[in-house]
C-alpha cells in the first residue's frame, strides 16, 4: 500500500522554481503534442525551437534542454530549464508539459516516504501547507506515469 494512504502528506507550491533546475544530464520530457502547444504559445518556428531548445531522447520523445550560465558553471550551480525567463519564471506556464504539471507527485518520488521526504532538498513546498487529498495524488501520479509510458512507447 502506498505510504501516503496511511500517512497524510502536505504540499504547497511556493513558486520558487527550484523544480526547473537539474543536473548536467537533466532535461524536461515533452511529447509531440506538448511541443506543438509550446511552439504555438511562443509563436516560434518549430524547426528553430527544436534546434535551440530540444534534445532528441534515445528512447522516444524529446527533452527540453537545461541552460547553465557561465556563473553557474563556475560556482557549480545546476542548470535550469531553457524556458525559464530572465525573472526565473516559466515562460510557457499555461502549456507546460505534464512532467512539470504533476511534480512533485511523480511515481518515483511517491514510491516511499523516505523518497518523498528526501525531495525536500529540492522542493521547499513538500510537507508545507494543507494535506493533499489521496485521490488527487493518485490522479497526478497516474498522469505522470501515463506521460512517461506514452513517450516511451
Ligand atoms: S520546487 Fe516545489 S515549491 Fe518550488 S516551484 Fe517547484 S513545486 Fe513549487
């Protein structure tokens, strides 16, 4: 049984944007529909967008690249999603991919209470705010899982 069924979990997003940061090999998964939605939203040429922002993944689908500034490189900081604007906010928020929408309710983070609590080092919203309804958690987790499966099919 999933731990959050017997141990209520709390979450409140503070919009700190730390979930948009990742390590050297990180990327944000996006399928064809999600890329189309972003391209339409930004009103940018799809080929230009693909060349500048995307990496083709080995299995299937695309990843939105992480950007590491010179300062970040020198100070060892993590890169951030290329779609963060210069105020550190998501520039495609209304059409952000499911990977972003469902965070932190990803199957791997919810696979144990320890993984959930460990994720606090990245997400300051974990264990803050109101208790989250189990049905909502399950729905988000299923969406995240389905997106991964579709991309990997
Ligand atoms: S890291 Fe957590 S609190 Fe910060 S923006 Fe992402 S989901 Fe919200």
